[in-house]
C-alpha cells in the first residue's frame, strides 16, 4: 500500500524502506558484515588445510 494520499512516485521525498530512522539498518549491516567475515575465515582455513596436503 502506498503511504501517501496520491499514488505517485513524485510524492516521495526521502528513503522508503522498513526500519528507516531506527536501528534496523545498522543492525542488518553489522550482521551482514559478520557473516562475510565468518565466510572469509572459514574459507581461508579450509584452503590452508587443502594446500597443506600438497606441501609435504
């Protein structure tokens, strides 16, 4: 549902997404960054273990 009296995008003058003005965007960004770091650490560990097999 459009939150204005007229159903036109010209009435929109700012950001329109859930959580605007609260802490949700910051929390979501932190969670996404934490997941990215965890994937990078996990990938580095598994690649290191795989290459250790061939360095003998």
